C-alpha cells in the first residue's frame, strides 16, 4: 500500500510518473489558463516531485489561498519556497 497523498515519498511509493503527471498539468494549463486551482495543484505536485524549475516558473502566479487548499499537510509555500527559491 502506498503512502498518503501528503507523504514526501508519494511519487516513489505510488509509482506515479512525475513527467507524465506534469504533461497532464501542462495540458490543463493550456485548456484552462485562468484556473488558479489547477495552477496551485500543479505547483504543489512540482514541489513534491522536487522539480524546482517547474515550481519556480509557476510560483510568481500562485494564489497562496489556493495553494494552501491544494497542499497536503507538511507542504506549504514557505516549505517549497525555501526548498527552491532564493528570493521571491
């Protein structure tokens, strides 16, 4: 059984492919470019996948409230920013 969604090892334990999931989020971004919910979820998963390039590209437009709603326990803007960004 794989870990709960909030687990730091979610991708390893669930065998979810980050490149494939990222591609799906990119398609949703094109289909729904104004969806702050989709964008926040994309950033959450980029952070959890340790994809700093994707997270950094998304971060300037992230709605903090949507990010908080989308993120499981243990993941926050502060955690992700500290992990990937020197300064915003």
